[in-house]
C-alpha cells in the first residue's frame, strides 16, 4: 500500500504565502515524477507543477515566477512554495506521484493524495 499525505493548506490573504508538503509512504521502490494539481471551485482539475527525480521542473504559465516545486528524494516528499498568492489560486490542491513498487519491473503506478484546501481571500 502506498499513501500520499498532504499538509500546509489554509486561508491566506492576497499577496501572502503558503507552503504545501506531500509525503509518500508504503512499499515504494522509487518515485519518478511528483507533482501538484489543483481543482478550483466549479472547474476541472488542472496541472500546477511537476518535478522529475533528477530535479527538472515544469509549471503552469499562471504560476510561473510565483510558485516553486521541490522534492526531497530521501524523504519521498514533494513541496510547493506558493508566493504572491491571488484569489484565483483558491482551490483544492492534490499531490500526485508516479511510483515504482519493485526493482524487478519498470512499471509505475499513479497515486493521489486526499487534497488540501487553499483559500486566498481578504
């Protein structure tokens, strides 16, 4: 069993900052890509940022320059530092990871966290 547990959401004023964390645990051999997605109220889930095991990153255009994704491979943890938050960033944020469960197979499986609410409002 693999679990992704997120933390760090909350209520923040426009212009403020939050840091999200997501820790993966369980029968993990290795973690390939980790990422953050979000689902704004009444909208579909969308990609926010991803990071590969070697450190390469990818961001949604609307968060470039404001959000930073990072990971600690030793701790199987991914972070999302969110600065200059805007009301449009309000959403449930989900952690995502592509995980290999065995050294004998190259197959990876996609796991999701339970989501954490981020609300940007004055």
